[in-house]
């Protein structure tokens, strides 16, 4: 399990400059794990968009698909902790000195999802409201999941406008 921000010594807190890039076909919540170990939405990234973030090497980040709230991955991991930009510069073995912080591109990707979840996501993209879902002749448990996913979709739209 990854350590969260409040469990690190302050001397380990080094600046990191990242570019989170959404490499999925879904809108993604970019979440900072706050000092109480709770996800706090930083922004919502549309498909194939990016956001530049100035963070610290002690901060943890997670990524969720907005509708199903399924976790996305970065380099195969669900929790991302940035590498300080100076270490990233050394790792890349640049031969010239650098005075400006190096921004690292971080690709957000879809983990392997089951067919059921993919089908539910497709239905949510087609159906517009609760009545459309209730009209479907599908099990009640699936109807409830679809209603929750549509609610999540509407909540994400509200967050985008704020």
C-alpha cells in the first residue's frame, strides 16, 4: 500500500511537475489524496486532454472514470506518486544543464474491465434518464446500477461547470 502525504517526513517533500494526460475515451476524475487519505477531486479530464499539475513527491493521486467511478491506472498502478523533477532529469540522463523544472507526462489508461461494466457504460451513454432504464426488461440490480451511474454522470457535469 502506498504511503499518503501525512505519513511522510517534510524533508522528503520535493517539487514535482507533471502533465496528466487522459489516454481513454472516458471523462476521468483526477483526484488528489488529501492529508486525511480521502480522494479530493482536482479536475475532470475529457478524453485525450491533459492538465499540468505542480505537486510534491509526497502527494498521492488517483484517477476514476466519472460514471462508474472505476479506477484508472498509470503505469499499471491505481495510485500515482510523482518523482521529484530533479530525479526525473537525472533518470533521463540529459547531458545539458537544466534551469527550468522538467514536467513529466503521465498517461492515464484503462485497466482491463469486465464485459459487464463495459456494457453498462455503453448503456449509460445511450440512456438519458431513470425512466429509460426502468423501461428496460433487465434485472433490478442492473437497473439500480445504471441509475447510480446516470446520477454520477450528472454530478460530473455539474462539477465541470463549476
